[in-house]
C-alpha cells in the first residue's frame, strides 16, 4: 500500500537505462523529493491553457519557452548526410501561436522515422511545445523542441521522449524542474501517484476549514494538479497558503508564549531621576513620534517578560535618541544596557553622540542614580588588551551602565553585572546567532531587546507581518534634511555620461561642498569579475537559460588615483576602506568632517554613522552590486546640512534586468518604507524562521508576505484561538506533527535565538 510517507521510488518505478536513472536522481537528489508526499506537494509553477494558442510577445534569444501551438505548415525534405553519405530526412514545421510563428526542424537518419515525423507533425495538429528560442535567417525558431501532441478529443499522443499521457485538461500544469527532469516527467509521476494514494490526512481542523471556506486536503490536491478552471487553481492555492501560514503562526505563537513564560525583570525606571535629568537638559523638545514610541517602549520594559521590538525610521529621524532614553530607563532600574553596532565607525559615532548628549551625566560611576550619572564605555575589536581591561572590569562589577560596541561585545570575556537591555543598530547586519551571543550574557532572565533599522530589509518586513516583532515607527521627516535627487547613469549605454558625472562633482566642490565616491571593492584583481544581476541570476538562470555578462569591478585604490590624476585633478581626493587602521579611518573622517578633504573615495564603510553636513553629492560605482537597503542608507549620507543632495547610480545593468529595476526604484523615491516593499517583492522574504537574512532562498513554499498579508493575519488569529484552547495541540495530531517538524527543522533551529 502506498501512502504519503512511502519512498518516492514506489511511484517512479524501476529505473531502466542511464536516462531513467538520471531522471530518478534528479527527482530525489536535485529536487529533494524523497517521499510520495514530497512529490504531491511539488506544486505547478504555472499552467498552460490548452484550449487556446499561447500569446507570445517580446521573444528573446536563448529564452526557454513552453507554449501551446498549432502546426501551420509541415514539409518533408530529404538530403545527403555529409558525415555518413547516406540519405537522411528532415521535417520543416512552422508553429502558429497568438504572436510570432516559430520554425522547428526534426531530423531523422532512417526512412521509417522520417515517415513517422511526417505523419504525426501534420498541418493543423496542436500540442505543447518546449525548447530554446533562437533565430535563423531572421526567423524565430524553437531549437531542440520537445512536445506533447494533442490527439483527436484532447488525448495526448506520444512525444519525442515516448511519454504516453492521459487526457489533458483545459489547464496543463508546468512544474519546477531541473537537469534530467522535464516538467512532464513530474506530471506523469504525480498523476500516477494521485491514483495510488487514497488516504490524504487533513492538517486543518474542520472548524478552521469551515470558518475560512477552505477545501479539504484531498480535493485541494486534485485541483492544484489537475484543475478544470482557474477558479479551481485559486481555491486550491488559498487552501495551501492558509495551511502554511497557520503552521508558521503556530510555531511563532508557541515561541512567543514560551518566551513570556520565561519571564524577565521588569525595568520600570524606579524614580526615573537619571532620565528626568537627561530630558531637562535636552536643548530641544522631543517630537510627537518620539514621545509616542518612548511610551510604547516604557510599557514594554515595565512588563515581566522580554520586550522584542523593532524601531524603524528614516535616517536622522531620532531613533538613537529614543534608544538612549530606553537605556537610561533601564539604568534607572538598576540594570545595564548594551548597544551593538555593525562597524567600528558607527560604534565610535554613537559613543561620541551619546556622550555629547549626556554631558556631565555621562561621568557617573554608579548604576541607578541620576546625581552620579552613568558610566558609558566603548568596546571595539581594534582596542588592545590593555585598553579593554578597564571597560571589561567596569562592566563586570556594574560601574558602567551603558556600553557601546561592535562584534567585540560578543566575545566570551565580556561579562555584565546585570544586562537588562540590548539595542541592536542596523539589525540586518547581524545574524540571529550573533544577537543571541549578546542576549545570552544576561544572568538569570533574558534581557529586553530593541532592534533598529532605517530601511527594513525583506526578512524584517516578513517578520513584522508574521507577528514575531512588535513594531514602532518614527514617521516624521528628519529636521534639516534637504531633497535628494537620484539618477541612474547607464554607462553601458552611454559611456560619455561619466564625463558629466565628474563635472558635476567638480561643480559641487567649487560651490563649497564635498562629495563621496563609493566603490564595491578595495583593490583590483583582474581575475575577479561580477555577473549582471548577481543577487538574482542564479535563481533566474535555471529557468531562463541565460548566461551572465561580466566586467571588472571598480576598486577604491584604483579610482582614487584615476580621479586625482584625471577628471578631479587639483581637488583634495582621499580614500577610506576597511583595511585601513582605526586611527587612519578616524583621522580621515575627522579631516573630511573638517572640510580638509573635497572628495572621499570609499567602500561601504561610510554606509552608516557618518554625518557630514557639507557633503552634497554621492557617486556609486557599480551600483547594481548593492541592495536597495544599502543604496538608501548610502544615499542618506548627503543632503544632511540643508543643501540639496545629488546621488548618481553608475551601472552596467541592462534595461529590463532586475538589477536595473532596483536602481530605478531607488531613483524614483526616497521613502525607505516604500523601498523595503519593493525589495521584498524582488528578493522575497528570505528565511523568515532562521538565520538567512534575505534573498530568494525562502523557507516559504506557497506564501508571499506582501501578496498574502491578509491570509497571514487571518491565520494568526486562527493560531491564537487554537493555542488558547490547547497550546499542545493534542486534539489535532496532524497539525501538531507539522508544527513540531517545523520547530525541529534546520530552518527554525535558531528561532529561540532570533
């Protein structure tokens, strides 16, 4: 008896011959379909309407095409094969579609095969054809085509691979495939498996299906693989998307309940004297948004369970001030706070700005008292052992209330007296294990956690929608910020535009301003190349069959010399990158801030934490190499002093590519939250339950966070109701097994640390 747990080989049959063996290996190894259940959950990526010809437009050379077409003409030709000297045969066919016609040629070395081709490829015959698009003598052709031909009443005849399929319905499924495995290989195996499996357990409780109008498991399986209409497809997809959302929400819901049950020390601020003294000394009033978000955080900190909140806001919107007030509240409660920054430049910037804001309140050696203030420490990787000794000691015995640092805070020798709050700045720069390494330093109970970002990346948006983080948003426009004009400079199409780029930089400097030039690399290496649309090509290439175009990446060490000796000669041009010593970087930034450098050629080390009001222009070389979040962060370095900003995105990305679309999206808006949605649409959710932060490798199979936001919200409500009734899910064994499987999987192994 075959069940969903049976090995997939039980429906694939015996692999006779090398080709069949390769097909079996492709299904089990490359596609990872180990059981019959895995095979049946391998859903179509799209469907072809078999009752009408496919509509084609904008064909591209090398495109992998699958269409429904009709043979418009078919002519048999004989010729002398030059290799064998024997008579050979070819069938020249013109395939009609709702769009361009396609030429196809079929060769045969034997007369009976030639006659067979002539018979089956007769005029008027329809079928599904797949091949790579090419051109020959100005005509579109389908190279090495494979096909399933329709018979007299919709039945399919044998194709070139000798497949014999049953009646083809109005919608023909096309499956994600791989090397040695065609879509129809999967369609045939899935069709057979559906006939062999009778028992399809339903994970969804009947009351949930009824409440949300969902198909039962068996019906959904039939309609996703063999739909009679688009309505069938829609209802089946709704069922599977809700099921996935529910299982995910149950995992997150159990996690939230587990964390709440762990408890945390409430940090209610005590008498609040230090925070009150700080607020009295502020030379400005808090914005309405800062007051509102501060109240949300205060309420979280006062609870006997850990805060897990995301604070998002544009560059310069006052996130650091909000975080500092939360840290002072924890210090007033007798605890300590740690601020984790991704770079040494940013950590130093935070230390300077926070100590400046605190003034003499930052000199106090004691925890919990305003009159004594609070000790603020800096801890970075470049500090010597001797330099670290003092800060480490003061943290361990409780003399220091606030520490600001980089990854150095994660090291084993860093110990806290009473860590009550962890603030993670630019949280997307840290993996969940790194954040956990810091939160694990709290003794007794977990600390409260506040993560901050200026541009939510895909995983952040996904986790927000999935309800894993409480969210606070600062929406006010930063004070003193001027408009920033952003333009794409397509050097592949218009190389001469680079002359104008450097002319604009010189104009800005001559008007008394400064500029950044950002490169993706430090040094040049001729063997190191970049592929067009690198972040997306690997995902797309398997389906589209495209090859990447390459070119050398621009490097800081080269560009700084080229500019100083060429188009920007006479200007004060300097460099900065991660291989420079901390003193060199700090000296360079101080000189740039003092106006002693006109143009700073840098890597993304200036992405965050750099605030030079006189900088008005940024040129990003090989801009397609950066993600939307990085581009937005980098652009935020200019226009900070009330002067209009200019950002030029120099790119080789061709029109129509995903990389070019990213750049055009950045050029179209300065709204970081809108850009985060564009980023999510292009890059997908990433690994919403695990360590992966972005990209196409999503652990979600059917859900898309933006498209299915309403479904996710409904599923969260259903999950909470189920957990309220019984958080062990004992009454729903199938659903419980799915939840426990996800909790135990590699993807969610790090959930408790996220």
